[in-house]
C-alpha cells in the first residue's frame, strides 16, 4: 500500500524573513578514486556551532545535474530554514556532491554517454573512500551509521538505494525519489532483507504517479512488501520533476535523525 502523505503546505519552499537561517557553501575534497579535487555543496543549519556534533544527510542529484542541481532548482536551503523555524527538523549537515565521479564531471553534453553513465557507479567508491572520510575529518559530525543518511532524485535515487542498501553498515536512513533505471533489481539491491528489517531506521521510496519511471519504484516496493521490510512508499501527483522532489525532501527531512 502507498502511504498517504499530505502535500507540503503552500509556501514551504518560499524564502521568509527569519531570525536565523542556515548557510550554503561550496567545498572541495581530494578524490583518490578519480585522481582530482572534486566539488560539493554543504548546508549548515541555523545556529551551527563547531562545538556541537551533527548527523549528515548526503543528497544526490539526477543524470543531467551536478552538485548545484538541488540548489538551482530545489531551494533545499529555504525548505530547511523554514522547517527549522517551525521546529520540525533535527539539526544536520547536508552534503550535495557531484555524483558523476570522473575527471570532467561537468553537466551538459551527452549525459547518456557510456563513460558518463558509468561514472555514477564509480561514485560509490568516491563517496565511501573519499568524500565521507573528508567530511568526518573537516566537520564536527557523528561517525556512526545511525547518524548518516543517503537520499537522491532520479539517477541519484538509484545511487542512494544501491549504495545505501549495499552498505547498511554505513547508512541507517536510505531513500530514493523517482529512482531511475540504474536502480538494481530488488533481489540484487537487498539480497538479505533481514538486514534492512533489523538495522534501517528509515527506508523511503517515492515517485510521481505520472512519472514514466514509476515501474522502478513499484517493483522495489513490491519486493520490500513481499519480504516484510518496513518502508514508506509514497505516490504523489506529478511527473519526473522538482515539484515532486521538493515535496519529497520536505517530508523526508522531518523524519531524519529523530529519536
């Protein structure tokens, strides 16, 4: 069964005059996997203080985007700031990396070229071996799996499910928005369903009802249901676009890292 979530309230992604807001910055990190320095965006919450420790959400983009795609089209910092102002979100750092792990990782050109598609798989190593260790060295963050989340849209949704479910020892909060055909087949995605049952804090699958990729989310949901793996399956009005993904981010960010 799909779980009914109410649509995000009007104005959830519109900038308000707030006493305190978070901050978006860019960062660069050395990648042994790719052999170059790579870029990511980081959101730090209102009242960010290096004397505290924070959990981390890794938020991934789609096939045509880069580390700035969420920022350009999804207003994540505005969504988060508004939720913090309403007391609905746990303080966390949000890392928006470039999920195309290759030397020329720019968006544009033929995004379907085989080497560029393959780079989205290579990002698994870059994320685990380069980016996460860098974040954990440079920022005041918790280093246990229960304080790490991975979510993404489309190609990034497939990555989040593949990497998150493939590394339950690293992530306890996992989900895909309108996940793309790079998502592994369910039996390969989660060969030992008991692991997810026992160890995941949240598994989220969502998609727009008019999305041409809906079958990917449906088959994942069907397998999880058959295997009795607790998850949220959320179908919403809309297609393959940011109206859907912003709404997903609004809902998911309120669930993360809650006790």
